[in-house]
């Protein structure tokens, strides 16, 4: 099980990390900072990477465990794959943010304010948003807070895919294979 988890976790981690690095740098370097498409593509890459959880659990069940896997074991496999991939993603973001795009949060704040102005938000709403984002941006400079927020960005999706995979792939001894 360990080898299966490590191999699939590292592959998933490479997929999400490389894609995130490319899209962030591309988005950040453009003259018109627009994270919208990058976020959609980023979450699509996370879903693609986490689809390997399904493959890994099925691989373990069919090749290494005689066609049987409990919900708990399947969930454990998926959880550790999601944790490995998410940790790689978080670590790559830490390097990218603190060394290559340290003004990312400020650019995101500017983008959000411009979007609010374009959408017709009131001056009071915009002022409140500015204060909220300034407070968040200050906290985001703390590596521990930054890591926590980044885990919250990716790990829940991995846990959802893990839960679904475990529910679909669980199979007790004596169950008929489809």
C-alpha cells in the first residue's frame, strides 16, 4: 500500500504543483492581472490530479488485495494521496509566493476592487472590502497562515474525491466483481 500511495501521491502532486506554478506566473506576469481563468484551470488540474486517487484505490484493490478493499482502507489510501499532493502544492506555493510573486495578494486585491467598481458596488462596500483585504494580506505574509489557507484551497477537494472513490470502490470478500 505504501508504494501505491507514494507513487500516486507524487504524480498527483507534480500535476497540481507544475500547473499552479505555470498559471500563477503567467497570470502574474501579464499586463492585465486576471486570476479568473487561472483559478478555473487550477481547480480543473486539481480534479485531474485527484482522479488518481480513484485509480490508486482500484489498483490496490484489484492488483494487491485480491479484489477486496474496505471503505476505511480505501479512504486511508485516498487521504494519504491527497495529503501528499496537497503538501507538494503548498510547498511549491510557498516558494513561488515568497520568492517570485510576493505581491500576488496585493494584485489580487486591486483586481477585486476594480471588479467591484465595474460591477457597481457602493463606495461603502468597496471601502469595507479594502479594509478586509488589507487585513488578510497582512496575515497572508505569515508563512504558517499562508500554508493553512493554501491547504484549505486544495485539501478539501482531495477529501471529496477520496470519499467518493472509497464509496464506489469498496468491496467485501465474496462480492461479485462487475
